[in-house]
């Protein structure tokens, strides 16, 4: 029994239609005890209500009958006390055993750092690469260290039956081991503000450690392992020529296209539209070259330096009519990524050109 609990192989049903697929080592255990409690509850619900209806009909008061006083049965009282007590003890034992397994990570786990902020997740891998999606190898214990830079968030991966809060000012930890390759939904399970429902991403389970390492090596074309400072300057000068000359640098696109990817990857799209629509933050469409008005600073033209400052220290100049709620990206975004975002904003329209 303990071995089954530890491996997560207990299951009353496989891939229930009312649950996400079981895709981690302990998801089977979680589902077993969920079903055990559910079916016990359903059984006693039907039993109690069925007996109530039967007794109400069978022993209803008949015309001319005299009422009887209450009677006592030790056997009956012991029965309805001992049986539920045993069931509750079994549920507690199973739940506690599963809880200890879920919150005791193995020593050989693969570590990934997770940052939650309004309203996106950022995953930092051992080689320093950051991504908005969680990528992991199959059949490998994964240890996540979570933090939040603003409010309370909660990382929830339904297919793994794994959830943990990301708390401002402290670190929390969770672990799991994926048993199925594929792509699974990731949510924030703690209400965290206006765009809480948009704080979603994906967890991609790679079929092998080798394939995962290949993905990780090519995931960030801007990394200095993939592109030197001199090469980046060449890339800026003529992106199309540089890309054609360096096919070994995977996933590299023109700077404005890389900026568009980062707009989503860094969570900018949660607050800044690119079609002129008002959002929590100013739209990026046509903002380059515009004279912007601020709550706490003199008016200024939107140029490269202003965009850089707004990313690393967004509260330095708060645009009129918008809340100063953007978190600082100082230390969480590279100069190359800022450059790509600037090129993307330029591509969305220049007020000077109008």
C-alpha cells in the first residue's frame, strides 16, 4: 500500500472525463483519494436521503394511530459512529501520506526559478535563460523555487495536480515529475488583480533530457553563448544579412519581430496593447515620437532613452491617466531585449513621421 501511495500509481479510473490527464508521478494518488472521498460522499448521500424518504413513507402517521416515544439502540449508534470514524481515519492517512510526498522534494531534482508578477510567469533556467513558458524533461524530478515581485500569486498545473503560492518577500518551493510528454496548461490560482484570468502559460514536457538540453541551448538567441557583443552589433546593423550568414543561431528573427515575441514573453501584452486600444497601460501603437504628459514629471518625447527608463524604472515617469502599477524590470531584462522592444515599438508607428 505504501509503495503504491509513493509511486502515485493508485487510481480508480484512468483519465477521467471530468479531470485533466494524469501526467505526474503523484497525480494518480491525488485522484485516487479524490475519488475515494467523492464516492464515499455520494454513497452516504444516497443512503441517507433514500432512508429518509423510505422512512417518511413507510412510517408516516396513520389515522387513529397513537404516537410512540423515542427508543434507543446502542448497536445502531455504535455502527454510525465507528464506520464513519474508520473512513475518516483512512482518508486522513491517505491525504497526509500524499501531502508529505508532494512537499518532500528529492535531492537529485532539476532546479528552475519561478517569478510571478501582474500578470505573467517568468521561468529562469540553470543556464540563465528566462522564458514565459515552463519547459521540463520527462521522468525527471523538477524543483521549482517561487517568488512574487508584487502581490500573492499561485502557480497551478492541473495535469500534475501541483499548486503552490508565490508570496511577496519570501521563497516557496514545490516539486513534481512529469510522466507524459506534451503541452499542459498553467494557471494562476490566486486572484491577483484586473488581468488575473489572463495570467496563463504552458508547460512543455520534452520526451528526453537530450531533447530538452537542445531546446535550452537554442532557446535564447540573444544569449552571449549564442551571439557575442560584436555579432550583436552586426545583427543590429543588418538583421537580414546577419541571420542569413549565421544559420547556427536558432530562433533568430529581425529585431522588431524579436521585440514582438518579447512583448508577449515578458508579459507586456497584459497591460500595453499594440492596436491603439486603451488598457491598464498606454498603448504602444504610434507612441514613438509622441510628446507624453506625466503625473510626476515634465512632458517628454517618447524616444529610445525614455522607453529604456520606463522599462527598468517605470515609476520615474507615470503617464497621466494611468495607474503607476508597472513593476520594475531592472535586473530582469537584458539590454539586448530592451533594444528589441524599442525596435518593435518603433515598428508600430512613429508620431514624427505623421
